[in-house]
C-alpha cells in the first residue's frame, strides 16, 4: 500500500513538472495548454501516458534542405511561361508563395470529380495510360474491391516498365493486409509506410497515432495529378457502414502537377532517408520536372502543411481567403473544430454582411468530434451564418471553401485543429470563376438534402447532452 502511494505521489510530481515544461517551452495555444493541464491534474498517470502519445510534437526529419530547395526550384523553372494578372488576390498569392513555396501555376486544366465513381473511373483510365512513372500517397488504402482493382492496375503497369512509388499512412491503413503490400513489392513497386517517429528512447512504443499523413495525391508522368478527399476504399463509393458517401476530388492536367510532385518527392525521400534506404531518384530528379506544353489557363497554387511546418500554411490561407470575401463564402466540411482565428474570421465576415453558409453532416462518424463541432457551429449560427445539416442517412466528406464565385480551395484538410497542426495535409487554391461556380452548384444541389441547423432546438437540448458537448469541446484542442 505504501509503495502504491509513493508511486501515485511521484506520478503527480512528474505531472506537475510536465505542466511547467508545457507552459514554458511548449508554445501551444493557451486553450490547448489548459486542456492538458486539466487532464494532468485530474488523472496524473493517465495524463502522462496520453501526453507521450498525443501531446508532444515528435518531428520526423524532412527531406534534406538542399534537395527540397532543388525540387521546389525545378517546379518553378519548369512552368509554362505566361504573364497573368490577379491583382485582387495578390496578397493570397504572395502568402502561399512564402509559407508553402508555391509559385502561381497558370497552365492548368481542372476536371471536377463529384464522388467516388467519377474519381475512380478517371483515375483507373489515367493509370492505365501511364508511360513513365506513377506516384501515389494515401492516408487510407483498403484491400476491398476498388483497392484490389487499383492494386492490379499498378502491378500491370509495373510489369510494363512504369516506375511506381507508393506512400501509405500506417495508422490510416492499419487494417491493410500484408499480402496486399507483398504483391505490390513483388512486382517491383516501391512501397513505404509513413509512421511518425519518436525520440530514440521511445521508438519501441507506437506513438504515431496522433501524427498522420492525411494527404491523398496521385501524380502520373509529371503532368497529371489527382487531389481531394477520397481515399482508396469501397466506402468512398457508398458501400460502407455510413451508406451514401458524398465527396469531391479534382484531376489536374498541367503545371500544378509539378507542385504536387514536389510534395510527394519530399515525403517519399524523407521516409526513405529515415529508414537509411537508398534514395535512387535523387540522381535524376530533373526527370520528374520536365516542362509541359500548353494544357489550359486556370491559375492555381499548392498549399502544404504539417507538424514540421514553420507556419500553419493552410489555416493562414483559409483566413486570408475569408478576409477578401465581399459577397459569399460557401463551405463543406465533415468536421468543424476551428482555431480562434478562423472562427473569428468567419464571424467577422458574417457580421460584415458577407453571406456565410456551411454544410455539415448530421450523421457522425466520430461521436466526440461531431458533438464538439456543433458547439462551434452554434457560435457561427449566432453570428448570422447559415448552417445546414446534411442528410442523416448519408455522410458528407468534402473539403471545400468557395469565395464570391471567384476563388476556391479543395484538398485533404478538414476545418479542424488536427488538419491545421497535427496532420500532413495538402490543398490547392483555384483562382477561376468557372470552376468556383461549378463547386457552388454542387453546394446548392446538396442543400436539397439538408435541413437548417436549429439554434433554439440546440440550446434547449438536455442537461446531459450539454455536459457531453462541453466535455467534447474541452477535448477538441487535442482531438
């Protein structure tokens, strides 16, 4: 009994020490710091364990700076040369050039893929037509029907001599069978798993759970790229437990594929470098950034962010986009746990007369996140925004934000703290009224299956529900 008391006492003292470390050196947002302090004070031993697994930012080394700079310069120098004036959005363009090292890619054609069927049909077609290389990076890969179809195509192309590299997140694809990977590797496909790496003393503990590669990228022959919210799995075709699944993806033909190529090569080389494996592509990296002929006239930029980023690049870009809105902001997101800066920007826009509208799924795939999200949605509703809950018998997973029928962003980032601070994410900004209008048409069509968020009904929920919501919100900074 005495020994137990001593252990408990030492655990408490250790917790107090960790609290001071967080406050003095953590540089976390105040609300996040307070959440950890509360957990550590109430449940010291549990708090210490959770903090090791979820609280620390154990950063994986990124690609050698010289090589990263080389890839970025290649993506710039290979651009189709064209003068382009976007004076109204120059501050956004300059911001992304600074925080994500992205030029303005002006030689692009964009195809909107409204749902899994559109995405996989076109993806399979382009994979089959690949001539030189295929680069894939996914958070979730499943060995179901569509996963098997993609695998078989990749094996076929590898046997034809196409060089294939595949990054898979270890947490997101934890149920992927070893036989699936073995088949890919046996065909000569380079498969690497992203697994967040702790300090040397803790490498035997699986702590990557809180840090994930959430990117969904395909680059084919350096000229075609796919990006959006759709992973590889039957559920994205509406065949999972959540039923009908609404999501968006895009296919890019043109120079913006070079920007996504740079992101992929950075990630792939980083993982290979950490594993002390030879990075064979470094000797001929120029081959992956060859100049392209004219493809289209849609200007775009690539925004990259991750736990190792100097700035929360995607968050900054979203706030800047919101700040230039004059008439409308339309948003679709499966999760809504915004930073204080983001929700303030939306509130200010709404109170300033900008029509702010947001579609959110009524059906929850993560209970705590859904409950926490609704507390923020209620705040936004109180500021005059239009909040819509999508069909309770389906799920919506799109990550879209459209401003004034003029510019929009689509990619892998949700509107939550995890995407802004913990995950590796990538988005594109499209400076084109036609594409933005097409996305807005998707938004307005979805409204037919939505109901308005009832603020009075929400405020009159039971005391127990209010307690659950309050606790969920308290944890939202570390979810």
